[in-house]
C-alpha cells in the first residue's frame, strides 16, 4: 500500500481541501484567484515560492514603501520648488530623471542583492539539500530565482509607474526615450541578478559567504552612485531612434549581454549540478558560441559601416580583436584543459547515438584531454580568421583576388605576408598553447602522484607557472647592473613584452615567431596522447541506457 | 587493490581501496524479492579520511532498518550518498534498483530524505511549504492538493496549516519535515536522527508514524539515531558502523547473536530467578543442574546461563518450585541493542 491510500487515524478518508472547490457560485474575485491558482501549476515552483516569500518579506515591503514615499516626495517637492515653471521647459524629463534614479536604486541594488542572498540562504539555512533532491533541475532552480527577481522588478516598476505617468503629462517628457531607458534598466537589473546568482554559488563556506556578501553590497552601491551621474547625462543626451546605426549598436549590446547572461546561467547551473553529471558541455558550447558571435557581429558591423566604399577590415582591429579572443580562450581553456579526464557513466550514457554527431561533440565533452583539443581547435580557428581577414585589410588589399597566394606566403614565412598584427595573434595563440599545455600535462601528472589534487589546484598551479615564466626573465635585470632597456630574446617567455615588441615590428620578430611556434608544437605533442585518449574514449564508449 | 570500478573520482583507479567486508544482508525469511536499498561496496574518502569504507548491506520493503554508529562514523555521509546529495569515491548505492550515481533523477523520485538539521524557509506557512515541495516534485492541480492533504492528515498538522513555519515547535517542525519527506509518496525513507531534540511525547508519536509507514504502507525506513533503546523498539534490522566500516548488519536478533559470539559465548541464554528466601541454596542447586553454567547470586536474585532447550528450561523452573524456593520472578535477560552496540564497537574515531 502506498501513501496514496492513506486514511486518517480513525480509518475514514480525509476530506480536507486546501482550496475552495465547493459548488457554490464564486465571486469574480474568487474566480480570478482560482484561475491564478490553476495557472500557477505551469509556473516554475521556485518562482511561486520566492514570490510568495518576497511579498511577505519585510525587505520587500520596506523597499516598496520607500519607493512610493520617495516618488511622492519628488512629486510634491518638485511641484513646490518649480511652481508655475513646471508647465514650461523640460520639467517632464527632469522629473523622469529623478524617478529613474529612485527606481534604479531599488532595481540595481535591492533586486540583485536579493537574488544573491536568496541562493546563498539556501546553503546557509540548509534548505538547498532538500531542494536539490527534488525533481527540479539545477537550471529550473536558477531560472526560478531569476524569474522571481523579474517579478520583484516588475512590482517595483508598478510602484513608480503612476509617478512616471504624472511626469509624462509635463512638457519635455520624451516617451520613446523613457521607454527605452526603462527597458534598458530592466535588462541591466536582470543581468546584475544573473551575475550575483552566479557569484553566490562560489561561496560554499561561511567565511567566504560573508566576504562575498560584503563585496557584492559594496560593488552594487558603488555602481549605483556611478549610475546617478550617468542618469543626468542620459536625460540630456539626444537619442537618435530613427538612425539605423543606433539600433545596430543596441543590437550588438543586446547580443553580447545575452551571450554573457547565457554564460552566467551555464556556470551557475554547472555549479549546482550533481557531481557525476555533465557540468562542462554547456559552458564549452556557450564559450564557443560567444567566440563565433563576437567575430560574426564584428565582421558584419564593419561590413555594414563600410557601406558603399566596399568591405575593408582595419588591420589594427585584427590584432586588437585577436587579443580579446585570446583572453577569452585563456580563461575557458584553463578551465577545460585542466579538468580530470574521467567521464562518468551518466555522461557516457547520454552521448549522441549517431557517430558523426558524437565526433562533433567530442571537444565539448568534459575531460582535460578533450578540453585541450577544444582549446587547440578554437585557437586554430582564431588564427585562420586572422589570416583570412588579412587580404581584406588596406595593407594587403592586393591579395584580395589571390587569397591562396597570400596563404602560401604566410605558410612560407614570407615577411611581407606576416604583418605585425598577425605575428601578435600567432604569438599569443602559441603562448596559450604552451602555458595551458604545460598546465594540463602537469595536472595529469600530479593527479597520478596524489589523489588529493583537484582541478582548482591545477588551475592555480598553471597560473603561478605562467606568472613565474613572465617574471623570471627580469630577475637578471633586477639584480644585475648592465640593463640597457629594450627587448631581449630572453624575454620570450613573457607574452606582454613580446607582444608589445612584435606589435612595434621588432627586427627579431621572425625568430620569436618561430621559437613560439616550436614551443606550441612541443606542447601539442606532449598533450596529443591525452587528446587521442579523450577522443578514443568517446568513440569506443558504449552508451546503452539502463533498463527502465 | 580491488577491482571496484571508480564512479566519480577522477583518478579513483589510483586509489587503493580497502577490501570489502562480506556481511550478510538481513536474512529474515520474509525478506524476499529485490532489495529497495542496496549499498554495494561503497567508499567515500575526503582526502585521507575514509568516511565510508567498503560499506555493503541491503534493506527491503516494509523494513525499518536502523543505522547505528558513534559521531563521525560515516552514517550521515552514507545517507547523503544514498539520497543523491553526495557521490561515492567508489562502489555504488541502489534504490529500488536504480544507481545513485547513474540515475539520481530516478532515485530522487523514489526516496525521501530527512536530514538531521533541515532549515526552514522564512515568510512561509505550513501549507505553502508543503505546496512548494509538491510543486518541486511535479505535482499539479488536484494531485498536488491531494498530496498536501494526505500529508497534513498523516502528520496531524491540519490545525497548523496556516501557521508560519518559523513559529512551529521542534516536534511540529520534525513532523513537517517528515511530511515534506513524504509529499511525493516515496518508497524509501532515509531519516537522519529524526528524534534528536524531541521531547518524550514527540518521540513516541514519531515512532508511531514510522511504524505505520513500514507496516501499513510497506515502505522501507532507513533511520539513524543515537537513542538506541528507541531504535531497538522500532527497527527490525540494523547496521552498525564505526570508523566508516560496517561491523555488523542483520536483523536485531542476528546482531544480538553476534554480540554473544563476540564475547566468546556459546549461544547460552541468561536467565534470572528472584526468590523470597534461600538465595545461596538456589545458587548451589542450580550449579548441580544440567545445561546450567556460570551462576551468580546477588541480593535476592540468581542469574545463570542456560544452554538447553525449552523442555529443559521448563524442568528447571518446575524444580525450583518443587524444591521449596519461593519464586517471585523468573525471566530471560534480553540483550538490548545498546548492549550489542557497546560490545561490537570499539570506540574508534577517525
């Protein structure tokens, strides 16, 4: 007999009902309430819980009341101070600016901090364990927290809405601009909330939680003060809604923000995911999508703004954007390449059945060997993008009709084909390969020596190794007396001074490039067995589902 | 090195795991069919600390199994692994045949875990709390309302349905915790120290609820507690763990037998006869009887070890009366679970 057949102690079935389901005619209010009750079945459970809790919380009531009081005071004092002048000039815009300042205090500070505390409290008050053994997925938990932040946000908007409506009746109120700023503020607040949610998953011990809480409060408050200054500027800045360039820039902002929100969501979800589950693929896929989006949007933007003059890519942009991409891959590569190689049975079971899809999916699967493969492939892609764009620059426009010849020149190390920017991108790709390759190999070795080595240790070790390699060449200069300035080949282990030297076209650029390419090749060779193992492991893995 | 497959640890194949201890599962004749709980050579290491070390045992539907061990013996770690809150370093645990490593989602539908200290959400009343967990387990509409209703009835929390959970007493909070654990009608219940901090009445009530869950609803209840007398009353089997290793596992009687064996006993039962007169004579008389060994008199009572069958036991009793001893009381001395625990464990801490 299951719990479903349970009777009361006296043996009679229970007739207790939580909701009113009797047959008497219902008032409109009750009907609406029942409709909401039924609709809530389809809502995220966390959203329902958090909203219920938030609406009863002292913090919410106080913030809501303060918003109303502050907005009311602005209206009253504004009218008193302005007198008859409120009917002239741009008082509508000024009033709106004040309301926006009040609103952003709530939505840029209180809402993100509430989201941060809400997930942190789950651990702090031992409720997360109970939550995590329900059938809610980590993603549902995170989305629930984020959506409840959105609900609070909307309620705060509703508190200020009547006052903004009042401001709209005054002269100088720009409805399009106000709507744009309100929507923008909402998206920023949600971004902050997502970011603070992610931060909250990193602090698992009480002392880190306290420290992180203080940091989050400080950062939120400080950024809010900078917003107060920005709002004044925004009030008087003309917005060119009719110009396509404006919307293009907004589109770029939306894409980049959305991609980072997705990344934060993936990281937060991974942090909450069960240990034997796949914590890596979501982040790897998002990082790859970000990389490709970054280049596609950049190329499309330059093409768009090139207009009728024809597509021309600034050669400096290849170097600059290449550096941004390198930073991106240094961070994600460090995390991917230093993961343990072990693939859990659970992940193995969920591998794609189709061999081709499985092959494509390999770099995105957890494991250090596959992580290094993932990094290598994307660094190759970056280098090819840089090489591919070079004929579209002003300096190499002659190769536009002969891209193959340009490629041959690059492969044969023709100095004319190798611009300073291409050398910088190549050198930085090599540095990432070398340092992360050493880190990955050291991590594998360390794990063999000791079972107490975790990925975090390997990452810290890799970072320290890089730091030592960057600083070591300067030690002789510091203790010696014959330092004459300038770049020396001894500094080749330092990516910063080397990149600077290559960018300025140093005479030994060719030699440095070759040294770094050799280093990257050795690193690739050292890590090749791990990459092969990682690939073979997936291709030969049987992924029979367990019997139901 | 054993051939235990590593489950989650990156380099578990580099770890030398301790050999599993072969302990029989509770072997009551009625325990047939598949086990609802099975720990198979489970290991959980935290650095060098072997929190759970080669633990294996089984439990079946309708069984209340006690999990007994001193503080830091690995009880909570094993329970957390079983509830999919932690992953084993090696080995596996199964709930109704589903692996906690491979199928945590399925295990979560089948298991209800009540940790020793579970937090309470602020600004929430009893119904909202249960409603949230019902939603979290995917219950919708009438099914959700029915699930909440059943739990409120079973835990007798109906009167407190609208009360804020912050204001509930410890006993009522434990009931609510049990209700939360039952909301999705799980087959297996894992209760970690559920009676801790409860007053005697609340403990008795909780014991009744647990008994009802196993006997009436055929659920497996896996329960840890420090109050061994209480566990002895509600459990039909137990596993004793110390320093991460299972020292004894089986039905309560089997564990008592193990205790006797661990003392070097030959299976003799201890009896106590209290008389109104001639205790010394009774002692001498008993020493002359067959199947009787190790007699000792203390006050007005004589205790003796007896290895015979019931027929011989009857003869002894008859002989005492026929020889003119004024018998006031005659009974066998039952070894408590506490005695067994003290005899089996060695007080090792990690």
